[in-house]
C-alpha cells in the first residue's frame, strides 16, 4: 500500500516532535484530534517555529509569519490538511 501525502506529513510531524524535538510524548499518545498547542501536543511558540521551518524544508512550502501562531490552535489532522492545501510535495 502506497503511503499518502497525508500519512507522510503526519509521520514527519510525529517523528519530528517526539524524536528530534524530544517532546515527552509517544507517537501512540498523539492522534488527529490532538491540539498542536496547549492541552494536546503542547508545543510552545518556539517549538511551533522550529516545526514550521522543518515542514517548509521537508515539503517545499512556506508559512507566512502570521500563520505560525494559529497553528498552535489547530489539531494535528487540521495541520496535515492545511499543509496539503498549501501545496506540500512528498
């Protein structure tokens, strides 16, 4: 079965947050309805900036500065959908 772009983005976000950014969660604790910010994955503004920079490099997209803070209010599934809408490339 071929991995979809959505799956690839989701896996990248999870591995980046858990492994590269040493966030104290396991991938099993994070679902599509987990908020990126408080009450979920709990990324602070610096972590959101780091994540967006990694996403920009990996998927060839750009986030205007004004779009970074609202990402904290998104759920993981919404973030994945947003990246696809922005034209993410596998």
